């Protein structure tokens, strides 16, 4: 059995420190319950001394959420540690996480303390945390060396050794400012393991920030070097550029057990749901190309990719969408100008359409015209395209092109060119509005003036590039006909609807004429 990696989630503490993110106690409790369903090992619920609200949130989580350890952060100050314990002491499993900086830039410039003073503060803080947790049946103490990566390694090891002797159960090595390179970070962890004689008594942890985009890479490098706890956040939230992304670390270990030979206990099918909840409550959207949980993470746009996924998803997917909880009805093959015939045909079948090769050719050509105007073609667009292209109405008059001119002080004018039995006929007309001028021009060309009883226009899909559907109801000698037309251009859709109705009228006239001729022939002696 492979070794276990413990997942320490700090979304509710470090994640909430993301600029623009703010959670009230009920929202933090809601996320904590979801993190429990995700089966994280530790929930760092907050920084209890920072505010009454944060204390209340941590306390509520400790009292209500079962499963993970509930952790409160504290500086190595007596009042911090006591406040943290007061918040988490009723948890089924509790943890105090105390910390102090060990880099010279922090000790000299921020703390204004000597190395000796910082070491003494670290020991006193851990000892106090150990004393407070001693009577709890399931409580641990974690100690962090803030800005460890920029610390003198010899001094860093001395502080860690002393913290372990003082009673720490977990030692965390943070890359607080995202400064480390993965090979460098791995060497730091290896150095600590080699030079701290009592390091085997504790779980070694890392907490990496993403200032250079390397938080996940550094965390994984730490695991390679022997780390067994990783501190991370949902969606990679956190100070500045954020923290290591929980979902990316977990899935990297799940997808590549052959390489890392470790595992987590995370319920990965809850990842997408957790990501969406955190995004909703913090008000921070997930970028579309975000690994694992982004909107495009399992979507394939290129025709070659779509064809491969249709034949065998493993061609372009190294994990299954359901493994991370992606909705089953989420469209994974978005249709765009780069999509191929195969991808279009499969989507049509999924929508319940069985079309012939000839119909597919027409639909595909129409689809490409629409796709050139839109960023993405949605299912509603496809339905409109299919209904138009599979219509049984013969196209006696077809639209070649049109031009409409209108303005506040300009009479609306429409120039229309129609195709009739291989010939192109063009004419121009004015009207009360753009559509009126358009329909008058069509009437002039066809010589079949129809009585327009109703005209409606609606958006088939959302957005500024939505397909519009025009619906007209016309009368011809007592016969009422409905025509429909679609396009991203509402004027073009209006023209198509009118021509659709016209062609229906002409087809019915022709059918009536054939029927009357047949009756006359039968009635002859």
C-alpha cells in the first residue's frame, strides 16, 4: 500500500485573504461542511484572534463539522494561542497551528528580533499549545517557519529541531512568497530531513504560494522529497497570486500513482461541486482554463480532438470528467468553427436527430456559416439550423443577399437579390421600416404579395451573438401559412421567414393545381 498524503485545506483562512474575497460565519460553515464531504484531513477554519467574526466562525465549525481536524491559526503569542484553543477545543479532532518567521528579512525588518529571541518564542509558543491540547483526546500542534525558503538552512533546522522537542506534531515549511524553484525546494526539504535528528517524530508539511506560478510544482517537489502533508486551497485562492491548488495536487497524485507512489483520501467526485461553492460564496470566478475545475477543462474544440474523444476519450483525456464531479450533462464537445463533421454528427445524434448524408452536408455548411459569426454554437442554435435545413418545403425562391439602409431621418430602403430556378433577380423598395421595406422588395421580385398578419422575433440563444428566430404568419386567398427563419442577423432571419412562408404558399398552389388538373382529367368522358 502506498503512503498517504494528508490534505490540509486553508481555503477558509489563507484563501479568504484573497483580495476581494469575504465570507461571513454562515458561509464559512457551509464551505466547511462541503470540505468535510470532500474528505480533507484538516480544515484551517480561520485566525481566531483576528476578529470576533472569525472566532465565531471557527468555533461554529469546530462544534458542528465532523471528520476533519479543525484548526485555528495563531502567532507564537500567548493571547493568540489561547484564543485559537478556545475556538477549536470543542472539535472532535482539534489542532492549534502556530508560527513565526525565520528568515533574516522577516526577523530583522518585521519582528525586529534576534535569531535567539525568535527561537525562544517558537519554543514557548509550541509548549503552550502542547499544554492546552494535552487533555483533549484527539488534538495536535503544528508549527510553521514562516518564509522558510529564504531562511538560513542551518538556523531553520535549529528552530525546527527545538519546536519538535517542545511538542510539535507537524512541522510546516512554507514558501511564503512563492520564491522557490521546484528543484531548489526539493533540496531544502531533503536538507531538513538530513540535518534535523528528530524529524522522523513528526509529519513534515509544506505550504507554497503561487507568486511565480510554481505553487503546485513546488508542493509536488516536496512530496517527492518526503513531505506527507500539503497545505492548499480550493481554486488556488490566497494572498496575492494565491496558494497551491488543492484540486490540481490531488488529481496529479491520483492520475500519476506510478510516479509518486502515494495517495490521498480525498473524495475527488466532490471537487467540482466544492470549487463551484467556493467561487459562488467568495464572488471570485474560476478562470475557464483552470485545470480540473475550469469550464474548459474537459471541453474539446478542435475537430481532430473531438474525433479522437468520440472514438476513445483516452486519446485526449488523462482523467474522466466524472472523477472530479463534472456534471454529466455538461457539453464536452463545444461546437465552433474548428469543429468537424463527425463532432457535429455526434452532437446531432445526442439531440435526437438522425439525418442523411445529404442533410448532414447542408447542416454542416449552414453550421459553419453560423459558427463564423459566433464564438460557440449552442444546442438551441443547432436545433434551429436542423429545422431549417431539413424542412420539406421546396425552395422556389432562395435568398442570395440583401442590403438594408435606415436611419432617424432616412427612409428605410431594402435591396434584395433572390435565386429563382437558377436565375438571380434583384429589386429595391422603400417602406415604413426596415422589415417592411424588405418584404415589399421581395413582393416586387416574386409578384406574389402576401398579407402579413403577424411578425415575431426572439433570441434562440443568449448573448450579443445569439441566433435570432423570426416567425411570420401570412395569408393568401384565405390560406394561412406560418414561416420561420433563423440567423445571427435579425434582418436576414426576417427575410428567411418571409421566404419560407412564400415557398409554402407556392408549393400549396402547385399542389392544388396538380390536384385540380387530375380531377379534370378523371371527369373527362
